[in-house]
């Protein structure tokens, strides 16, 4: 009897462990072609952005395909206008994998040109 | 400590990355090897060539035209670069450019001038930076790489022109082209985001007196180079022999 109870308990915990945290809900609000297939973007977007940022800042190379501003322009929520926040495109996955995002400490997470060089709070 | 700097400054790695990126742009989609893909470019426009060492950006400021009490250049800088935060202590506010009024006590002559990063050829801020965040582009523009700035403020101490500021508080509503945030040092960038698009810095465009001239010091046909060749100009603290990109007249 004890063995059966133990087996049941083990089975139950393993099922729970498999279930894990709820998967992130990824909403693409502006469907279109990304600069690379989704699988590659998921795996390598950080590398793309990191190398691009160094080339842009240090060598002055502008207009590359990988660009944080271009990420935002496509992936910002239509209603929220941003990639951050609870349902934000970036935030969803980064919360799931527990990787802190500090891009937005300096970069503007909102889409569109309405923030271009206004110098005042919208 | 030297690892990130070496990685960034390693020219062969850089050139490889840049070359492969250009290759990707021309070929469309590239797979170098299984698992090693390069970017498929959906946007057709090719990236720009980047800063060239053939160019040396500089500025000539005619202080005889600069009116005391006018701060149009400061306002334009703040607008362009999104410097709009309210600071608790006024001494902590960011100043990428500031107006200075000078008076000769002997003659009583007064004049006014804007002071900002002088974009030195041999910048002390770059010398002292422990992480390699302070850097000079090939075209002479001195910048802070905020990605690796640790906010030690050593460069602020080293700068003879008090040109740099430290951001003390969290910021929002930045210009997308001008990221800035808490914990990093910042200073005048010659509006690098505009210069790379072929525009002049915001202060130069805003000056109502036309007292500021911006251009390529290396191009003998440029307005600024012609004037420097024919008119007297001064480098502030020329004794330091830093090779300034910003020159003044009438001081």
C-alpha cells in the first residue's frame, strides 16, 4: 500500500514538473517578414544586436538589418505601442526564461517617430 | 578587465563580421555552415560605409557673434538629444553644451561663448577610461559607449573642459536615435546621429547669429577649413596640445 502511494506521489510530481510555468504567449501584431527565420531570431537575436550595436557606435555604420529600433517598430503592441510591459513582445519571453532586459534603461521601447527628438514628454 | 576591449578592438574579427554582413546583404540569405546562419536582409537598403579617418569633424565658433543671454544652441541640443528630465539637484543636470559669459577685468570687455566637448585628437577621457567605453571614432568624434560604461566618472575628472555629465536618475522618453540612461557618463556627440545622415549638429543649425560653423577640417574646400586657413582662431587651453576639434574666434 505504501509503495503504491509513493508511486502515485512520484507520478503526480513528475507530471507537475513537466507542466512547468505557463508558456509565453507571443503575439505578432504586425505580421510580416522578419530579417531571419523565427527559429534563428529566437536563438541569435541577442548576438545580432550586440554586434550591430558595436559597429554602429564605434564604426558609425548605420542602416544594418539588425537594429533595436527596427525590432521595436515591428514588434511593439498595437494598443500599448511598446515592446515592454506585461504583454510586451520582448517582456513575454524574457520573463519566461528569467533573463533581465536592461535595453530599456537607455533605449526608447516605444514604436513610431512620434518620439523622435521632441525633447518633451508626450 | 581587458577582455571586452580586446574583443571590440580586434580588427580582424571586426573586419570578418563586417565583411560577412556585407556579403549577406549582397547575397540575400547566407548559411556559412550548418547552424551558422547570417542575416537574410528583408530591407533592401545597404548599411552605410561608416566613419572614415579621411574626415575630421570640427567646429568653428565666432564668439564676436555670440550674444550674451542667448541659449538657442543649448535649447536645440536639449531638444535633439532628449535632455528634458527634472533633476532634484540642479548641479546634477546634464549639460552637453553650456553658455559661458567672460569678462576681462582689465579692459571690461565682455563676451559669451558656448562650451562643450572639444572632440580632442588625443582625448584625456579616452586615456583614463578603465573599460574602453570612452572612445574616439575614426572621424574624430569622441563618444561614450554606454554598453560598457560603468559610470566611474574618471573621464569627468580627466576632461579639462568640464564637458561630461553623469546621469543620476532613471530616464524615460528618450529620442530613439539618442539612447541615454542612468549610471552612464555622457557628453556632446556632435549630434552623431545627424552627422551620419549628412546633417549639421542641432546647435549649429539653431544659432540665430550663424556663429557656429561645422565641417570637415581635412577637406581644404570646406567652409570651416578655408576660414581656419585664412582667419585667426584659438584652441581653448592650447597648451595641453590635445588637438581640439572645436576652435574659437574672438577670445
